[in-house]
């Protein structure tokens, strides 16, 4: 039973399987080795004790009725005592059998616990997953995916971190996380970049801002108004600066921040106009905030980063599938 069950989870996480089975399996094996008993024979014995008849025990175990009778004879030979008496073609447990059953019942519980653990691993309902995202993804799409993912997998533990793009790439590269989520990465030697949905950046401001009446916002519209800019050391900041240069308008933010999320909060607080990715803007909706397309368009692709040399675990694959569904939906 145990061997066939384990064979069914060849694709499960080895680390998760080891964590789940170590203590329980050691107990099972110690009992078997110490007493030189067959676990299979003990399993058949326990099933017969529970179901009372060889017919019911055979059906439960998926074997023939004669196989049950043969196994009991073999076990009696191993332990050196009579476990059942034969009366009118029925096996009646002896007092010794009842005493033995009381001793080995905890062993059966351990084996059932192992089976349950393996089923959970096979279904992806237990295990560990480590992911990381840059703020635009980490504060918008990923939390929604995480909620749905964990709701269906209460036994799963997810370690989720948010950081700068270089940290996300490094973490995926060294295998510290299985998946990274970010924006505007064309390619990188050490990671596999899967580009997903592409959206243009948008202008975000309070509803009472003078520019809120415009249907589209461009660099020239922002001249004379407070601009909350992104530092040009960031990928999105560089793209924004390039858009201003192409429009022949100086990129002169009054306030410069590192993250789009910070810029959006400042814009919502009335500190000026922020040009951010659409995911960040959608994360901070409200009647006091308006979102306008930015022209010239600054296309920004949402990206999923993985390690080329390592296939995704089942949990990571399921999470990435949910992420794509949420993003594209």
C-alpha cells in the first residue's frame, strides 16, 4: 500500500514529501524492523480485524479472499501464535489477536496519515512556494491571485516578498524563489522572461486637478504643473524620461520617487500628477482620483520570470497559471 501510494507522487515536491513523511515513516519502519514483521501482513491483519470477514477485508484491500487467508497464516507463522480460530469457514479472532491489534492499531493510523499526506501532495493542497514581485505587480495582481490560490489550498505555505527589479532577478537566478513578477523586462541572461499583457502607462491625479478635464495627458500638458516623477535609475523611470525627451519637453519632476505605488499615493494626496503603470493606478481607485491615458504611449509588459534550468514545481505552475488568468482576464 505504502509503496504504491508513494509511486503515485513522483512529480510531487521532494522537500515537501520529506517534511511530511519523515517522522511518521520512521515510526512505521522501526516497528517493522524491530519485530521482523511484514507491514503488508500487518495491514491485512488489521483490515480483517476491522471488517470481521475475509470477504469484506479482501474487497477493502483489492485482493482475493484466499489471499487474505494465506496472509493470516503467514503472519501467524511469523509471530508464532494463533491469531484466529476457524469456525464454520469463518475466522474468529483470539484474545492474542485482539491484544496484537491494540498494539499495532497506532501503526495503521500512521500509515493512513502517510497516505493522506501523499494524497495532499499529489493534489497540490500542501507544500511550500516562494515568489517575489516588484511593487507594481506585488501590490496589485499578485495579492488577488494569492487570495484565490490559498483559498483552494489551505495546507500550502507561500513566502511572498516585494522588492526592486534587480532583487527579483537575483532571487530567481539563484533559486531563492521559483517565480518573479515584474514589468518591462525585455530579456535577461540568467532568467526566462515570459511577456504577458502589455498596457500603456497612465496619468493619475485628483479629480479636482486642472488637468483632470483633459481626455489624454501628454508631456506638454504637464508643463507648469507639479509632476511626481519616477527616478530614472528604474526601468519605468527611464521609459518616462525618454517619452518626455521624444516630445522635446524637459523631464523635471518636482517630486521624484522610486516606486509607482509611492507616486500614486502622492497623486491621490494632491501632490501633483503621477505617470504610472496601469496596474498601480487600478489598485488605487476612488471617486477623488482620475486616470487618463498618457501620450505618447509608453507600452509596459507584465512579465513572469523563472529559472531556465529548473522546471516549475506543481504549486509554482498552478500559481503562474492563475496569475496569467487573472492578468489576462
